[in-house]
C-alpha cells in the first residue's frame, strides 16, 4: 500500500487502484485522535487488499496531516481533490466544517471522522460515529435510571463544544424531569476553569458534563479535582483514547463516564455473528500490528474505509457514482456499528449503537446498563 503526503496526479492514471485520501490530525491538539485514525485506516486498507481488494482493485491511501487546524485541512483537501476517489477525515468538527464547501463544490465524498457535524441531506459529506444528540441522550438516560436529573455542562467554545451544549438542551427538553441547571463555557486554550466550575456548582447539580476534548478537557477535569468535586462526570466520546487517560491519570474523577459505540462493548452486544467475527478480527489484528488496544480514532477510520470499499464494490465501481451508492447501502457491518444510510441520513448509526463505559484501571469498562 502506497502512502503519500498529498495528492499524486501521476497515480491518477492508474486504474488498478482506488485512491482514498486520509486527512487526520497527526500533530497538534487533536493528535490524540488523528494518530489512531491513521492506524485504523491503514489496517482496514491492508485487510481489504489482502483479500483481493475491491473487485480486484487495491486501495491506495494518500495521507496528509492537517496539524489540527482548519487552514491546513483546507490546504490538504485542495491538494487531494481531483487526485483521489474519496476522502476519509478530517478528525474534528472545525476541520470537517472547513473542508465541507470543497466537498460540495467538487462533488467529492468526504467521510468526516467527527460525530459533531451534521451532514446536509443529499450532500457529499458523511459523518462518523453516532450523533452528539444521541451520545448525550444515552448519558442522561443512564443518570436518570440512577435518580440523577439535575445536570450542568461545561463546554469549550469550539465547534464540537457548542454542538455538545446545544445537544444537551435538546435532549433534556425531550426528557421531562431532567433539568439543565447550569451551563458555562471556556476557551480551548484556557489554563483554568475554576470560576466557571464554581458558578456551576452553585446551581447544585447532581452530575457534570464536560464537553471538550484533549488538553481542554484535561484542564476542566483538573479543575474539578482541585475543587474536590465528587459528582459523577461524563465527557465526549472524543476522549475515548488511551492517550487522554494517560493525560488525566492524576486527576481522573472517581466516576468518569463516556458514551461509546459498539467497538467498546462488543462482547456485551447482541449483534449477530458476522459483527462479532469482525470485532474479534479487528481487535486482534490491531493489537498484533500496533502493540496497543484500539480506541476511538482507529474504529471510526477503520469503518470509514470499510464503508467506502463496500459502496465501491456494490455500485458501478466508478467514484462518480459513489455518493448515490452510499445512500442506498444498508446493513453494512462495521466495528462501530451496523450502518443504514439514506439520502437524508449520512451517518447510518443510532442510539442503539451507544452504551456507557466507565474509566477504570487505565481502560474503558462497559456499564451493566445501556
């Protein structure tokens, strides 16, 4: 499998391969996601190629680092579009939103790896994982079963943080008896959130939601620890990484919950045998190749490559019809979940693909209740 830093026009004439661009945050603030995403995409491509490719055509990945910035994401997407058959990535909401106009104007399928965007119906952008609204709803349902109905949120002011805050208000409004008693924001580069936390605690919540990723979320959790807050905390699935757990090891809340997709609780899932077999192979092969357990990033990128390959195999095989073929695909088994797409649904997953996991012992342990 060939890897490159940008689009390669010389390869464009080679009809023996499908070229998939992979734009992830391999450096910068979102690298806790992007590095794993690249590994997941590589594993999926190699697995497909080892089985003969897509109707005899191999997958070639064309790789770029967006440095966790929208400017670099757009630059790398410009270099790729026209030289690749589809794009996997970028990693987070802000970079995905930045490349969306290019996807639409060029009619290139872009499979964003962030759940925090909302793909336009009939457009050319897809979104990985489960919608933020479903992630938060699962957390609220979990807490309500424990008698927790008063929640507060602390979110970063970036695109994913704002989406989390809006989704919480929407989810709570649909659950009579659940109240959002406080909301506060902070800049992603903030070094302290003490004043925001003190304001939230004055509202006497029973639980806190921290909707930010990486370093920003770590600042929030450190503030919670410094104030000796004993409330249960939930955070975004963007923190379902072992790098994040190492970052916050000294100030992880006693109860830190994260809504997670099927790849984190597949052994408790009731999906049929093909899904279990795929999960077993994915987890085994990832650990054998990379020497670590897969977390959030590898799963979404692995599935993105699988889903695109499935559509190329079941359509005309021409990238120009990829969008229409994707929109017709249902029952596509991935490690994150089983995908059912339509022209109005470019995500394909639902609340049924989410369960809560608890951070414990340096890993993620499924809760007994969904």
